[in-house]
């Protein structure tokens, strides 16, 4: 009832968005449950929200294909960028769909058409109508990589009875840390159904990391040389790029051959950022404009407006800043540079990676700062002291590799409720 009321109130807004914004138009039919013609055969549905969740699920998808060879693994996403990356990585658009809006009629049509034998949800994706209809169709649902933040926990506790009723379709919960298990238990989920299996992002970071051959090829393509100091801003959000530009400008007074590479979380912002770079009287280039004849030494700032280049950027980085941690809360994936042995720095707003960040800080595998002044101090320190930077990166890489095996633990959990 609340969903329909919300829809009626916000309808004018969404009509405008449908006309003016691509991400609201693309996949609308699928979001309403119209999937078109599907290939025959038994299916397992893996739902991921956006790019980060999909990339985190990739090793799990591979493992599911090995564990259940008679089943086709179907992936659903919520966001347009997640959908595009999933199609690109899987190389088969017939396996990727948009998740339905949580209207009963849309969900019913979606599940009737797809008819999955099992549903795997990434990171506590709780949609009441979807779960209720899955329960009515006796489809086992498994939650993997689950997490319950302190804020979400407080909100769920206000509707504890409804939370339990809505989640009865979830047969097993694979969560990241002990705190997540404790909160779910307090919410009334049976402890025998909750398992601490770790963060899939750890296995994903290792799985997706470029090998030594890839690293060398990337460096050759970019014309990278050991004499270039690279500061990489990964998945940055508005306001953070200006902070990094200010830091860069100050650094060039004391260091030579410093390059700043900015990878905005939303690539379409890169064109606007190039104008900002020009106002700083710096020479910038878009990644899409890069030619084989281009040289890193000819530019101050590279703005990445393409998808899938972040790992390549990290291979060249001297120090990495993790975006969405200074000006906008939540943080982005902190593990990707660590598997490459790169020293990483983040701000205080790492709520989306709260427990992982705490674990890394405790083991001195990353540096967390409070503000932009602290960020400038630590970047300057790590550029000046290469041994300290190397030690942080080495500790991080060793720690992450020791924590792998999350995929296997989740596959074992699934086998308890689904034999295939």
C-alpha cells in the first residue's frame, strides 16, 4: 500500500525522468516484468544491485556454474551501469536482466517467466513483495555477503515483526562479520540459519586482479615509467576531485614528475571535470582521447571516462585514494588496490565497508584520515618515504590473500538448501 501511495505521489517526477534521463528509460519493460523470449532450461537467479555487487559476485557466479552445470546462471541488476558491466563481463546479454520493481504484479510476471530453481541475493537486498512471492512459489532464497549496518539495524528493529515475516523466504544467511550475525539474531532470525562466511569482495578482488603479464602490458600501453609518481583517485565523488587537485598543485612545488589520475564514480562527470582541471591551469586529457602516441609525461591529470580501467590505473599508482570517503559517505571498494600491494588512503566515511576498514586499519594495512589536511599529509609522506609506502602495500596484500575462500564457504552453504 505504501509503495503504491509513493508511486502516485512521485509519478510526475518519474515521468519527467523517463523523458529526460536514459537510466530511467533503459530496461523499463524488464523492470515491469516483461522479459521477452528466454532460452529453455533450468535457471538460478543471482541478484546484484550495481557494479560493485556484480563484480563481487563474479567468482561466485563462476563457482555456481561449476557446482550446478545443468543450470543456467541468470544475473539481475538494479542500476544501468551494473547492467552494462554484467553484460560486458559475462559476454552474453541473454543472461542479464533488470530486477523488477517491487509491485506484486511485476514480480509475479518476472518470476513466472524466469522460474528460477534458487535465488541468490547479494548484500541484504530485502524487497518484501519479491520475497513473499518467491516464498509462495517455494523458491529457496539464499542471502550472501550480507551485512546489517548499525543504522539499518535500528530501522529494522522498528518493524521487527514485519522484517521477520518479509524474510521468511530466506533459508540461509551468509554474512560478512560477527556483528552482522548478532544484529540479525536480535532481529529474530534463527541463529542456526546465519553463518559468518566473510566478504565476497575479498575473493572478487583477488579473482579480478590483473596478473603480472597484464600489469606489464598495461604499463607499456600507458607508457608508464618508474620515474613517474602516480596519485590515483578511485571512484571519486563530487568535491573530492577538487581536494585532490589542490593537493596535487601543492605537491608539484616539492616533487617532480607527479601525475594525478582521477576516476570519477560516474564516468560522465569526467568531461565537466576536465574544465575544472583547465581552471587550475593544468593540462588534462580524457582516457577516451588517449592515443598510442600519448605520453604520461605530457599531462598533469588524466580523467578516466571509460569503464573497466580502474584495475589498470591501480597497477601504476604510487598511492591510492579511495573515493566517497571524504565528502560523501559510504566509501568505495577498498580492496582492489590492496591485492596489487598498493598503499591506500581513505577518509572517515567508510560505512559501506565499515568492518573491512576496521580490520584493515587494525592490521596497519591502510591509512584512514579525518579530513583533506590529513589526506595531504599522508600522501606527501608516502611519496617521500617509499619504504613505508611499500610496507603498507605488502601488509595489505598479504592480509587480503590470507582471507580468501569466501566463495567456497558460500557454495557449501547453498548446498544445504539446494542440491540441484
